[in-house]
């Protein structure tokens, strides 16, 4: 009996390994094939007049984001359903908030890259007529890099100081789901901006609104998590003022010309 169970288990293990190798092979094959049209498009940009180079470069970046989202969807077939459900969910990691775990770490990384690139595209597309292009690209990249770095460090620092690993786990899940959902929204917004240049002023307000939503949504979900775990209001306010709001004030003051 034990021998038959062992043989059956070994058979399924070999089958799973075979499927995994096939999945990895298909993943890299799709990745390589997706690079070919990207290279062709990058070369084609040089054929356009100089004034159209920026728009076409931004379109190529959006195409890269399409590839990131597509690969994420390949890794997690129910990606869009999971991201949408988890963004509006009030469940947390220590309440079997396992939906986020269905999305693989690689898919999380690709979705973050989509968020970062799409947000840069949005800012550059709506502000390039008001600023020097090189300075705008540098400031946009630096501001968003600093912002996302603060978003990752703040709750980890609090977790270390308070000695609570649950805080890090829950805030990590909350941050990932906000970034994943808003990243898809910002991707669509970036595409609309590039296809409707005549409405740049309206889209500028929408870009600022989405920028506001990134920290605001995390603050709201963070407060819900904190109160559900009986954190004192003193510590909640202290955390918000020092590690959530203060970095935003510093960034807003340093990069105020972008607003």
C-alpha cells in the first residue's frame, strides 16, 4: 500500500515538474518574441519628425507596460479579478487575506514596473510643454522613485521599532494591492492622454488626483487595519504624521514646480 502511494506521488511529482519546465520554456519564449516588435518600434521612432519623437517614445513605453501586464496575466490567469477584489477588500493578512498570494512575486514586480513607467509617462505627457524636457524627466523619475521608496520603508521601520511582524505583513499586502490596482488605472489613463493630446489640461487634473490616491488609499486602509487590531489612536496619528504625511510634505516642497 505504502509502495503504491509512493509510486503515485512520484508520478505526480514528475508530471508537475514537466509542466513547470514547459511553463518556464513558454514564458521565456513569449518574452523573447515580445522583444522583437519592440526593437522594430524603437528603430521606427528614428524615422519620425523630431517633434513626434517624444510621443512615439512614450507610446513605446506604454507598449512595454502592455507586455508587463500580459506576462502578469500569463502568470496569474485571474489577475484582474484578484486585483479588483483585493483593492476593495477589508480583509488583511492575519485574516486569511490569501488572494494576494495567488499573484506570484514576479507578477507583483511586473505590475509595479507598469505602475512606475505609466505614472512617469502620465507626468511627462501632461507637463512637457511647461518644462524643460530633460529636467522634467529627471525630476519625475527622482520624485516617483523617492515616493515609492518611502512607501516601502515606512511600515518596515515601524515594524522593526514596534517588534511586530504582523504590521509589516499586513501593510505589505495593502501596499501591493493598492499599487496593482492603481497601476492598471494609471496605465489606462496614460494611454488616453497619449491618444487625446488636445485634452491635456483635463488629464493633468486626473493625474494629480491619481497621485493623491496612492498615499490616501494606503492611509485609509492602514487606519482600518490599525483599528481592527486595537492600535491606540496616539500611535496611529504618530505613525501617519511622521512616516506617511511628513515624507509627502518634503517631496511636495522639493518638487513643488511639478505641481
